[in-house]
C-alpha cells in the first residue's frame, strides 16, 4: 500500500485455536485457516488482534519471535487477510486520526498512487455513531471513523474540487502526508473521488447513478444482505 497504516483485525473477525491450527473467522461466514503456524505467524496474528502497528513493524516483531522466519511468507499472510477484507486501516500521527473499517465482505483495499484534485460524493454521509463520527457512502463497502474532530471539516471543504495543496492550506494542523493518507482511506470508502480536468467525478457522468437520490440509494444499499456489517432480522 502507498501509505503506512496501523493495522488491526476487523471487529467481527475472531482468532480461534483449532488443534495446531489458527482460524480467522468473520461474522459473514468467510475465514482463513493457518495450518500449524510457527511462533512468527502467531506473533503477527496476535499483533493484528491488538492493533496499532504497521505491516513492517508486525513483520519485524514476528521475525524477532522466530529466528529465520521468511519475511515474504509473513507479508503473504498479511496480503491474504487484506484480500479477504479482514483488516482495519488507521492513519495516525501522535494519535489515531482516522480508521477505515470494512462493512461488507466485498471490500478490497486499493492503493491510491496519486491524489490529484478530489471532490466529495453527493452520496456521502457524515454522522454520529455512538461516540464516534463516521463518513460513509452507499457506493462503498467500508466506512471511515474520524477520531480527530478537526477532520469533520474535511468533507465540507471537499464539496467543491480541491487539490491536496488546497487541503494542506486549509488544515495546517495536519501534515500533508497525513492528509494524503486520510484522503486515500476516503477514496477507498468511495466517499471521495478523483476529479477530471473539468472538476467532475465518476458519478457525475454515470447515467444510472444520476437517477438516484441520496436517501433512495442509501435505503437500497442498506436493505440488501452483504452490503452492511449490521445484523439483519431478529437479534
């Protein structure tokens, strides 16, 4: 990935011992079996349960736990979990700033190599969830939790097309690299989109999306199985 995020297992993914194996099982029924893992792989998985470490740090700790461990196998394990959508990604400075949380088994993180001019989707929603502020869109399969209240101004700024330089000038308390990392999370949640030369984003020219209103598409997405992490039916 282009940015260095702190990684943690998604909240509904459980690490379960099964004989000599370790299973990672999610509430949506998908899972990964790690057969007879050594101390290195176990240390990496334990680190993901605790959270708060980058991929490189997790691998370094795992190699320290088992001398001679092949780093490529550890990175492959991380890539496998990432491919399943099992990981949360946190952009942080001195403290956590924003966390991307997959809400659908269809989510796959995609590296954003270049952030040009960005604009907020008209389907994006900023709301309170418990004691947290979250940004999400019915177009996406993940949401972004904003841990720093100052970041709530970011969606408002992006109601019009803005470059990363514009954002850095408007939010001087954040380093440009931090804003880039947060913006990449929002792009992955399909809250933000890259603009073309005329300031338009993909949904502006999509004939199907132009027929939808925000509240209709939100209801459509949230009323279908597999598009949200919330349980359906009686609980």
